[in-house]
C-alpha cells in the first residue's frame, strides 16, 4: 500500500501540533530554505518552504509524504527530494494553489508520489 502523499510517514518523527515554522529544510543534496507555513492536518499535511535567494525568493509546496525525518534539536526537516526536483516543481501561488486538487495532482506527478492526489495513471 502506498503512503498517502499528504500525510507524514510514521517514521518521519512528526508529532501532531509541533510548530515547524522557521525550521530549516534539507533536501538530499543540501539546504533549500526554511518552513514558512505548514499543516499537519490529517490527509492535508504539507510544508510551504521559502527558498530565499536560492531560487530567487520563490515559495514551494512540499507534500508531507516527502518528509523523511524531523530533527527538533537541530530544528531541521529532511525531505527525500533533490534541490533540482524542488526547484523544478510546478509553480506555487499561495492564494490559489494551497487547496487546489488539480495543482496537487500536478505536484504528485512531479514528485512521483503515490496515493490520493499522487500520480495520475
């Protein structure tokens, strides 16, 4: 069974109610920015990451299913995607994409994540 793309993996170490805003976000090949907003709502969990100057101040939406580990001591969130994959994700516009099912399908396809709102087959 495929993990739900909009839920944290049980092994990620996420505790519901934990405030992740301000945590640094680490891709498999380096730092990509900081958490600007997050949701840990069941079935609708995600990170909005401010990439700062790395990709010219762009915000990106990362489904919680991409989170592999959260380190509260270091205040870091580790995701299982590369900086290039994140940089090339479909453009995120906070006001329109946060709860847009079409955008979520695009994002699931881009990241190759399965489950609801994951790849369209």
